C-alpha cells in the first residue's frame, strides 16, 4: 500500500474519508510543516516515501523543473480546485491500495482518473 502525504491545500474531507477507508495518510499540518514551501513538502514526501496529494498548481511547475533536472521525488497526485472530493477519495484509495510507489516515482498523476 502506498502511504499518502497531504499538502496544506488538500481539503480535510479527502483526508478524513481516506482514513475511514484504511489508507495511511499524513498531512503536512500533522508533520509540523503548515508553513513549509512547496519544494520542502515535495522533498519531505520523498524522504517519507509517500505520494503527495495537492490541489496547488504550483506543484506542477515545481515537478516539471525537478523532472528536467532529474531530481527525484516520490510522485504527485494532483487534483484541481474543483470540489470533486468523492472522486479524489476513490482515485487515491485505488492508487494507494492497488499500486506501488515505484510506479509513480518522478511522475504526476492528474485526478480524477
């Protein structure tokens, strides 16, 4: 199972529903990184070996820069700011329970699937 790391921009409803479904989730806030820069969060998720979920567009540019420079990251699941919480929960649960972290290394997953 892939553990998830929730960016500060991720809606709490997604986090709580994933936990109800048995997905291992850690929020940036719980990790005492509420005010951390995006680069620090992406690096932290890699250190913890967790796929990061964000609704912050800035992560897309950051990931592109890291991909070009071959700087490794654990992977990003990106959801738009639309209120598709149920779809995000379903997709993240599927990703967490049916895939391996190595499949998403240095990749961006756009949600909903």
